[in-house]
């Protein structure tokens, strides 16, 4: 029995015959100098940036659209026959209701015929849109809402309106349908000339437009909207 146990013991100093040792793990690659490598931190930063960009756009697009939609919107109008030129006697200001392109867009217009010229002025106050009244005694327009006043050509003389009254293009056609007088973007100091027309010819009112204090024509703006200057670019936030 004692002899068998002696046979199984390795003598001291014998070579190791146990399981082989594993090779060491290779070192992790270093991407510090690789600008194209996306590690987890970089990936999360990109996600956060992209999310912020989407949220920012979602907020800004409606805001910008709200600010500029009105100035970019096409003007809707159609030519409307408002009667024979003889219905608008020289020296008088006649108020008419003009059918707009849609039922809700009917407009009040003052037709002013004087000394061979003609003006078509929108009765909508340039402040907040109240209908202005014409006073033959003072030959001027006044707004009942906040005291806005305009002279005979619709230029502001008092009160809060930021610009003159808006105006309309007009034209006069004869019985054959030919244009005998046309006026586009007339300025307050130069009403359109109707010398070539007769009282039997028809007056048509067309595209509305806005003007500034110097009478320069602009694309139609809503009431309260300045047509020029820095503030006109910030509407409706000014
Ligand atoms: S709406 Fe005319 S002055 Fe205000």
C-alpha cells in the first residue's frame, strides 16, 4: 500500500504538466486620433443635437410662417363692374359696396371723381379696420373707433393709423369692351385720368393695394401693418 502512493507523487522540480495558460487579451484599439470614429459619447451627443434641431424647427417654422404669411399671400381680387361712369358725378365722393372674390370679402369703396381724375379708396381704416366715414363738409375721412383721420386723398392727418387708406386699381371700358382709361397703383397726388372716357362707359374696380405716407404703392397689407420701414418686417410682433 505504501509503495503505490509513492509512485503517484511527482518529484519536486519536475516540469509543470497542468492545463496550458491562455494567451493574454489583445489591447483595445485606440481611436483617439480617428476623427471619423463614433464612440458612445459622440453618438449620444449627435442624437441630442439632432433632437434639439428638430424641436427648434418645429417651434420656429410656425412662428416665421405667422410673421411672413400675410406679406407673402397673393392678393385675391377680381374686376367688378360698379356702374356707368355717369353714376359718379364730377366733384362728388360716392360710397359703394364692392363684391369681393368671396362673400366674406365684400369691401366698401369711396369713388372720388374730380377735375377729370378718379380715385378708388377702401373705406377700411388702416389702424384696426373699422369703416371710415366721409365728411363732405371737411372733404375728409374719419374713423369712429379710435379717432383716426384722413384727408381727401386718404392720407393720415391724425390718430393711430400706421399708413394711409388702401386703394384700388380701376379701369373704364366702352360698350365694345375696350379699355379707354386704366389706372394702376395711383398715388394720392395723381388720381387716374378719365378724360378719354364718356359717362356711358363702365367703371370696373380691381386689385387693392396699400401705400406709404409718401404715396408709394405696396402689396396690400392688413390693418395695423406698416408697409415700409424696419417694423414692417417684424409684423405682427412689433
Ligand atoms: S380702427 Fe380706425 S382709428 Fe382705430
